[in-house]
């Protein structure tokens, strides 16, 4: 993999693409600072989700790869990068209404074009609580803010530019780790929380997947940083690595939510 040129280029931090279950909005700045401080040429997110951490960083690396197993989400990344103007038209054409929410919930995405699929997911994620894919309820209330065309245009343009040189994959994490591991790689991993693996579709990620993850991380030539919820099972499975705690809150939109401790696991063997 060619990784020439400066090690880093300073870029403006941006918000994630959309609300997403397990999205690290509240931790993004702190994780981004920590990742920025590491000297790596290749940056890889095998569980990129909506990219809250990816976009919070202020250093662009010569090679950057994002991946997620969710094909609908990866389609949003691709459309956002390649067709921001067209995506804006689709977004603005959808009336922000409960009836539209119900209509889009009932449509199979494979009946739509890629741009329509991307618009559908962005609309549904904005309107349902917590960004959970299994949440079928319209949750817009008096505290919800509609996004203006000007704000959408700015957001789409800035993120499309940031994504211009990024490789976007739609694979299982193990393939991505093996394919992009080099001594100059830093992986940031944000797998589904232990015990909440159904948030992305039934049976999407279970205990056997955490074992596969541990095995893949144990073979790395590069370094990694991983965030996970603080449970005895997680501490036990990843006991061979360095484990720190970090305070945060689980919140989708409102302040004053439940304070929790999460784990930051890194590739320095104890
Ligand atoms: C906790 S979320 C990531 C959130 C992201 N860091 C953010 O801030 O938006 C976990 C992600 O892992 C993805 N995922 C689940 N199983 C996967 C697998 N086997 N390989 C790759 N991605 C997977 C889910 O689709 C989900 O987007």
C-alpha cells in the first residue's frame, strides 16, 4: 500500500453523518484527540457506523479506510461522497412528516435507487429515537430541530470533501483488519456493545464475534484503540490488552442522561 507524503494534514472536525445506535457523539472529541496524537500513516475503522469519531479527528492520514457491515449505511457514505448535490435534492424533496415516516418504513430499500435509499435512511435516522434500527416509532417532538437547506448544503459539502480520498468498504470486520494491517496502521474499533448486539439487526454480533475480534487483534502488526461497554465479559475476553476506563453518558439527544463508564482497550499487551 503506497503511503507517501506528509504523515498528517490538518482538517476541520465535523459531526457524524447521522444519529446511529452506539454512535460515539459524546466521546468523539476525546477519542479524536487521542487518535490524532498517535503517529500513523494508515487509519482504519472496521466498525465506522455514522463516523462520529472518524470526523472528530483533526488530522487526515495518507491512507484512511472506513468499513461497516450495514449495507444501507455504507450506501449513505458512498452517495454522500460522490453525489452530495443530488443527495441534497433527495433530502429536500422528502416532507418531514409522520406519514412519510410510515411510508418509508414500509418500503423495501431494494425497490429504490441508491440515492433514494440514502435519503430514506437519513430521514428515518433523524426521526426515530436513538438511531436504533429496530425502533419503528416516529419520535419528533417540540425539542426537535428541523435542518434548513442551507445547513444541509454546508454539511453535505464539507463531509463530501473530507471523504474524497477515503476508501469505503462493506465487509466483515475480520477481512478489513487482515487486509489493512501494517506496522503503520492504527485501528479504531467500535464494535456493537456486549449485550446490545441486536441493535443492528437480530443476531448481528454475538459472543463468538467478540472471540473472533480478540483473535484478530492478537495477531496485529499495527496498533489499535477500541471502545466497549464495561462488563465482566468484555474485561475477561480482552484481558490480554491494556484496559482503561472513561466516563461518558449514553444519550441520543437530551442533556442530563445516564452517566456510565466505558472501556478503552488498546493494543499494548500487559
Ligand atoms: C457501535 S456502532 C459504531 C458507531 C460509530 N463509531 C459511530 O460513532 O457512529 C457498531 C457498528 O458495527 C457494525 N457492525 C456490526 N457487525 C459488524 C461486522 N461483523 N463487521 C463490521 N461491522 C459490523 C454495525 O453496523 C454498527 O454500525
